[in-house]
C-alpha cells in the first residue's frame, strides 16, 4: 500500500513539473512576441522590459536537466506565432 501511494505521488509530481515547464515556455514565448510587437511600434522601453522578463524565465531553465524540454516547448510556441 505504501509503495502504491509513493508511486502515485511520484506520477503527480512528474506531471505537474512537466506542465510547469510547458507553462513557463508558453509565457516566455508570449512575452518575447509582445516585446517584438512593441519594438516594431518603437515602444522600446516596454519592449526591453518584456524581453528581460522572457530572458529571466529562460535563464531559470538554462543549465538544468529540464532545459531541453523547455526549449522544445518554447520553440513550438514561438513557431506558432510565426505561422499567424
């Protein structure tokens, strides 16, 4: 019984960490896209602020075992923008 509970807890932790990585990648891509919009409109202070927020999210994953997962999701969300 104890092993079952530990197994379930492990699965929940793994699933929640994956969704967190995906959510962070989506947020970073959204901030980066908005930064590019502001830059095109020559609203450079706003662009810089959002770009820095995006870079802070990316930096949290840099040099971790989750970076590859984050980068794949981030690239996917950035590509979705390019298609629109």
